[in-house]
């Protein structure tokens, strides 16, 4: 897509990150039930250093339209230091425009420099678009937790998709 760029996120992007994530909360596309606030997420962004577990944004015409983050898996357990969870969210008005693909492509190219060998994603089992996206990028279904998330009367499972990146 013309004009689409990816880059590391900075503090000035936090408002857009929160807006985009809150769209997913409202759509019941993530397991959070309450929206994020900018203030509550400042520490979260600080805990994602660029040299180890960065947050990446996708911009279109200088507007943040999506983001992805690397998060440590089981922090403090040194044997797992080369494994990270990847999460990504795209502004609802920009779904199906290649932004998720651009974010995953960017993140996969960063893995060597971040000393990561394994990535996994956790998603709700009814999120078919994310399942297709992850599979296109070589992720495979590694596990499932049935009916662990409850949205009022709707129960959905968590799927674990993973990929070796070394």
C-alpha cells in the first residue's frame, strides 16, 4: 500500500495505540473487557524497550493505523529468554488493507536483532482473519484452551499459534 510505513513506537504514539486497542475491546476481539487509558499504559510502553521487546507502529500518511508488540514469555525464567509473544491490532477502518501483514513482516525481520528464536500469538478462536494472517506467515496452531473467555453469554477459546524464527 502506498504511503504505508512501519517504525518503532514512541511516547507520542501512546494515544493512538490506546485508541486502536480500545476498538478491539469494544468489538470483543481481545480478552480485555475494560478499555485502556493512556495513563494506565505509560508503564506498559516503558516495559517494551526497543532493543528487546519493542512496540512497532504502522503509519499511513503519518497517521498510526496499527501496532504490534513483542512481550516476554514468563519473565524471569532465563531459559525462555528467546521466546516472545507477538500481538497486533489494526484500526477498524483499515482492516483488510495489508496493515497486519506489514506489521508481521516488520516484526519477523526484527527477530534476529532481538535474539528471538520463537514467536507465538494468543488469539480468540473466533478471530478468523487473524488465524488466516498468522498461517500466511508460517505460524502453526500449537495449542488451544476451549471456552476460557466469557463475554456475557458468549464463551470462546484461546488459540496459541507459534513459529520458529531462527
